[in-house]
């Protein structure tokens, strides 16, 4: 079994240009991509070079203090997957370190997604999009989400979306659904051609998935 230390060491050899500051100091770049110039496939963990576009600062801070599992099947990039299954939990940090790391992460941006509406959907529209999420587009076969009773359900091959509304920025969700290639060249998620109205409604639907609603 590989330990974090050996993973970090082997990762350090891989990461030639890491970003400056506290992310560097804490060795984040040994597993995570922190720079657009680095190539997508050399990392054992999800890309963070657009963290400032993707995440809500408060969620990042909580995650770094108290990490949660986001990809229940593990982060699969190839042979690392089996090793990843034996990994101890994500490193965690004090309040002070988590604040400094969050500030740095929020500064990592690669795009300026257009602003989108994030106000909640009406009850009727929510039911309609939930149906499409499950049936029409089959998102639920890869992503965990919440049913009307607040129970977690869904597949585990993609990142969990049960708290997408706490974790992700609405503008980024819309941009990911519209142009995933901006963020990931070789993604495993199918590419959808949604009309602008559907895209807007899916974004607002995902923003209603919140940890407060988990029963
Ligand atoms: C040994 C490898 C390793 C190191 C070092 C590491 N991480 Fe991670 N990190 C991971 C893995 C693997 C995941 C995916 C966890 C999951 O999906 O459940 C992850 C997930 C994350 C996420 C959520 C990303 C997303 O897209 O869901 C953030 C934010 C994060 N790490 C920040 C950091 C920061 C900041 C540091 C440095 C202080 C760091 N990590 C150090 C392996 C690492
Ligand atoms: C075949 C499996 C699959 C289906 C179906 C699928 N996704 Fe994904 N999705 C993924 C994977 C895997 C990722 C992680 C990025 C990657 O590897 O492409 C992802 C990433 C995401 C993300 C970003 C989450 C994050 O934390 O990075 C969102 C939001 C998302 N999908 C929404 C949807 C929606 C909405 C649908 C339906 C319209 C959908 N997905 C259908 C597999 C899937």
C-alpha cells in the first residue's frame, strides 16, 4: 500500500511548475493540477487550476478543515485507482491554514463564465427538471443526488452532486454543461447539447441540492 508520503514524493517529481505560496508549501501540487500549463493526465487527484471559478469559498474552507468523500468510487485516472482505494482520508488543516489555502484557491481562475440566474425553481419546474435529470438525460446513473424525501440516491461513477448548491458556483455549472472542454479535455461525462432554457433550469435545479436538505 502506498502512503501519502510516497505519493506526495512521487508527485513532487512530476510537478515541474507548481503555483506559488501556501498551496506549494503544503504539497497540494503533488496530487492536484494547479496550473493551466501542466498537462491533464499527470495527476492523481481532481484539477484545481480553476478552483476560483468552480467552488464556493465557504465550502472549500469546510472541506479543508473536515474533508468529505466527493467521488465515492474513487478518483479514477488509470492505474492509480486501485491504490487510491487504500488511501487514508484527505489531509485536513487548521482554521488558519484552511483560510490561507482557500484564499489561494479562489485566486486560481482560467475563464470568466457568463453570469447566470441562480434563484430557485418553482415547484413545478423543479419536478420537471428532476424528471429530466433522472430519465431524459440519465444524469442520475452517474451522479448521486437527492430525491423528494431528501434521501441520497444515484450512481457513483461521477462526483456526488448531493450538495452541489453548497459546493459549486452557478456560473461555473452552466459553463461546464455548455463547454466542458474548457475545463477538461478528456472528460468521462457525455456531452449534452442543451438549449439555453434547459441549461438555465438544470443549473438552478443543481443549486437547489443542498446538504441542509439531506434527511
Ligand atoms: C496525496 C494526494 C493529495 C494531496 C497531497 C492533496 N489532495 Fe486534495 N484531493 C485528493 C483526492 C484524491 C481528491 C478527490 C477526493 C474525492 O473526490 O472524494 C481531492 C480533493 C480535493 C478537493 C475537492 C476537489 C473537487 O473537485 O472535488 C479540494 C478542494 C482539494 N482536494 C484541495 C487540496 C489542497 C488545497 C491540498 C493541499 C493543501 C490538497 N488537496 C492536497 C488528493 C490529494
Ligand atoms: C456517464 C456518466 C455521467 C453522466 C450520465 C453524467 N455525468 Fe456529470 N460527470 C461525470 C463525470 C465522470 C464527471 C467528472 C468530470 C469528468 O471526468 O468528466 C462529471 C462532472 C459533472 C459536474 C461537475 C461536478 C464536479 O464536482 O466536478 C456536474 C455539475 C455534472 N457532471 C452534472 C451532470 C448533469 C446535469 C448530467 C445530466 C444532464 C450529467 N452530469 C450526466 C459523469 C456523468
